[in-house]
C-alpha cells in the first residue's frame, strides 16, 4: 500500500478511536461514578485516559511498518 494512503487511513482511524473512546469513557463515568469518592474518579480517569494509547500505538505501528527501502 502507498505510504501516503496508509497514513491517511491511520489518521482517520485514530481520530475515530479518540472520539468514540472519549464518548464511551465519559458515558460510563457519568453512569457509574456519580456517587463515588474522589479517588475512584481519579483512578478511573487515570486508567481510562491511558488505555486508549494501546490501540493508537497499534495503528501507528501499522502506519509506519512495512516500508520498503529503495
């Protein structure tokens, strides 16, 4: 696949991932953490804030990988 097309597809995937993940994480937090103490909120947002990086890393690895040297 042409690197420019791969980068474009990867960029669109990352944007969709961030939007969908942010909406899902916020919805889950508002439904489940309404009466929880502050430290539960802190832990939830710490973990959920870092968790989206894993699929983003895979997309970036796919975008950068497989380039042939000429």
